C-alpha cells in the first residue's frame, strides 16, 4: 500500500476539515479532487488552488479515478453516501474519515461496504470554532492528536496507511484505539466538556456579567460557541458513553456541593489537592 | 484625598498579589513598605527593588508612617490582623484590600475599625496559577477587571480614591458593585468555574487520557491547578451564593442529560443555539 499508488485523492465534504485535508495533501503533491453539494465551496476551492478538480455531485469519473477517499461528512450523511454511491468507487480504493464518533459509524460502514475496497476509520482531533472551506487551514493539525480506530475487519496495511496519512498531514501524536475506547475517551475529553460549556451559558442569563469575566471564564466557555447540527448528532451517536461521563461528573459536583454545604474545609482541600496533582500530568506534554 | 497625600503605601501580605501591587506602585513613584511573616519574601522584595522597606512584624514605625494600606491576606487572617494591630495605624489612613469575597469580610472589618481610618474594599480580578512575591508581575493587571465594593459607611472620597488606585495600577475596567452583587457575580464567574475544573479532574482518574486531550480540555482545566488553602476559604466564605450557583448549573446539566437520554435532538440544538448566542456577547470585548 505505497503512497505512490494513492496519488489521486478525493475529499467528500469540503468544509473546514475536508478543506484543511485538501490544502495539506495538495501542498504535498497529491492530485486532490473534492465533492460537495455546496457549489460555492467547490468554486472557492478551485479558485484558491485548494483542489485540482471538483464537483457538486458524486461524479463517477472522479470516483472511479480516486485511489483514496476521505469522508468529511456528518455521520448520518456519510452512511447514506456510501449506500448510494459506493458502486462507483475504484476497486482497491482506501477509504477513511474524520468522524468524531466511531462505534456507531465504523461497523455500519464496514458491514455495507463492497469487499474490494477498505474503510479504515480515523479521528483527527483538530478543529476551530468556525466553519467552511473558506476557513480551512492545515495548521490546525500541527500539535494535534490523530487517532486511528481499526476493527477486526481491517488489514494491517490499511492501519499503516492511515497512520502514515496522519503523519503526512502534520499531526503530532498518532494513536490507535478501538472504536469503543475512542468513544469513551471522546465522551469525556470532548463531549462532556462541550456539555459543561453549554450548560454554563444556558443555566442563567449571564450576559450582564460580561464586564466581570476574566480569562478563565472565557477559556472555559470558548467551546460554548457550538455548531448545533453537528454536535447534537455527535452527542446522540455517542449517547451511552456520554451519559456515563455526565453521570460521573454530575455525581462528583454533587459531592463537592455536599462538602461545601457541610462546611467540610478539609474535604474540599483534599479534592483540590487531588485536582492539582492530576492536572499537573496535563502540563507535562 | 489627593494622591500626593498618600505617598507612603504599605502592603500587608507580600504574595503574588501584594507583590504585584508593590511593583506597580513603586514604579509609579510611591514609597512602598511591606509586612509579611515570611522573611524570604521581604528579603527577596528588598533585594529586587520591589519595596523600599520591609518587616516580618507589624512594625509600629512603618504602620504609623503609612498613608494607605493594602491588605493582601487571606480573609480570616485579615480580620485578625485588624483586630490585633489597628491601634498602630496612622490617623486618617485609607485601607483597601484584594480579597476575593466581600460580604463576610467588609462589614466585619468596618464594624471593628477605628473611626479615624477608613476601609474601602476592592477586588482586583487578576491572578496567576503560581504563588509568592517571586512570581509577582504587575502586567497581570493589564486588561483585567477591578471592582470597588463600598458600603453605606464609605465616603464618596474613599470610593474615588479606590477607583483611582485601580486606574493607576493599570486595570482596564473599574466597576462599583455592592458586596452582595459582587459575591453573587464571583460565585458564578469564578468560583463555579473552579468547582467545575476540580470536578473534571477528580470525577475519575483520567491521567491515561493525557495523550488525547486537545486545547479545549486544557483550557477548561487550567484552573484545576488550585491553591487549596485559599480557595477552600473563599468557597466557604461565599457558601450561600456558591451553593445557589452550583444548584443552577447542576440542574441545567441534568436538563441536558435528560434531552440526550430522550434522544431529543431539537431540544439539544435549541440549548446549543442559545449557548452560541449568549457566548457571542463575551467575544465582543
């Protein structure tokens, strides 16, 4: 599975993430095509040299010529796309994705897929609070994590191919997790934190406090600016794992609340010391 | 109450905040003294030109010569200090503080204070996750909020003096709130957010996730590195307001959890849209 044999790359879904993949791959010398329903996205990408070729429909000419396909679609749209258009894919093509949830996507896609193409799932943990190919920027990959989530159906070659794609894109840390491990981790690290930021904004009308907020409040709520269509889908597709994480966190907040209500200074201090000690591990990288 | 008549300034408690006040005021040309029980702090500050004069005891010579006194002590220590040493203060002296909670400090101090000195409370909303005069830095005031919290006992001159002190120190926004308004605000903007960061760290042993955390998780938990002695005291001294804020936030998280458990996509999206709209107000400053 040499990269030389994957020189024609197709990006399906040319938003922030798809656009950033396209920019990085084109700069690396690949021939990059894109399919997106939004005509302005294709036009913008062609005019700005982000892609070599584009279409607003899954053009069989483009599909049949693509050695590798990167899907940067919402999970439900991704499944529909595979169902409707996989017949036009090139035999031997390697497929990957950027989807932020894995268990409820990877197995379904692999189950319906033609046997002569392979889907190896990945989650590039990068992003910005802006949307669209117009805001795409391959620098978002630098310093970020890239996680490959193979199943028993994947070949070792596909896992290696996918890892090398992450390296080529410029990610700093490449890991391999099972879809289930990935979803549990992402439920805590990303989805729970977005829930917290949203709840901080919606629990009361706090706009009159804008004059009094410092950096820590702004840091904490930066992700409260949230794409509701995408994140509601990600939450719902990872429902069980996220519910577990929310329950663990709410339970811990209730414990802290109890210590405060009881005036238990030593109990509060113990929690704070544990927090400080654990947080120190996150400074070292 | 001209500044010219307040040229001798005493800082009581020479930690990060007291040290930063001292640096700023000395640079502005004031004669700055400091009292701190920690001998190394006084020595460091003298050797590094942060103060002009220092002592590890409340030296009557220093106290009697100080036109203005800034208290940068823990709330309970502050009250004890006033009780024990106020007799040595200069008649007509103006006192202020940096305490992060107000209702349970300001009234007690004013009630016990000599009638010929005045205490006007203030909260400089600045800080760093490091401690001690060795880490003091007057740049922490730039861009930050400074809140004066007068009571009915304060003179308009003292309020003006305190506001002008905030301006001189370099704070960007100077506000006036009642002690009660201040405590409600700080319960939400600062204390609740610290509770959240602590609970995120203590709800499970998440150290194995360090390889997968992105910027948003690091931003959210930066304040989980917390001075347990100081923050447990601040929480307990603002208990009622913080319990109200925690209850509101936990209730909202439970609502989000219910929407997720019910698979209520539109309900989730509505919360996310409200969150995004409200957060936009915090970007404008």
